[in-house]
C-alpha cells in the first residue's frame, strides 16, 4: 500500500513537472512568435519608409507674365495607399518641388488656372490634406505673392 502511495506521489510530482514544462514551453513559443511578428512588422515598415518616392509631373501651367508655374505632381511609391497629388508654385522651369500649396488623394479632374496673380485650383472630387490660400516666394531681385482659390466639387472624408 505504501509502495502504491509512493508511486502515485512520484507520478503526481512528475505530472506536475511535466505540466510546468508544458506551460513554460507554451509561453516560450508565444514569446518567440511575438518577437518574429514584431521583427517582420519592423522590416515591412522600414521598407515602406525607405521605399523611393518618385514625383511625376502631370501638368505645368505658367502664370500671365511667365515667371511662375503651377505644377501638378503625383507621388508614386511602393506603399499600399492612394497616391498623393500635390500642387506646387515654382519659378518658371524649376523642377525642385518642395512645400506644396495643395495636397490630396483620390482626386478626379484636377486643374490649375491663373487669373492675374491668383491661382485657381479645381477638381471634381478629392480627399484634401493641405490647402493654402496664400503663397509667397522670394527669388533674387523678385518677390511673388499669390492668392490661391481652391474649388473642390465633392470633398471626401
């Protein structure tokens, strides 16, 4: 009888140890899978952040006196998001596109038109992220001030 009790006690202890190792192994596997998932996420995010952004010039419209251009530029990258579209005001012929005066995605029928020193930006619909109503540019010997009027037919959310 005592031998049977001793055997049961020993098997219960072994079962407890086995159970503890099973729980420990399960936790270890869970931690390793979490680390793997985080590593893949960081790698994917790093690739998106470091993917090259290509700026494609869609149109360029000169102002009345031919000194400024309104440039519509579409950004293209490897990201899985809608392509942003920007409108820039630049000196005639310049191709450095910094500080857009209008930024959007999902745009339909985007057009720019100059009326004296005013720039009219029109589209049928868009999701607008940035829109300025005034822009100033200094270049050697010149100062330009442009009023901007934006007309978005249907604003997306």
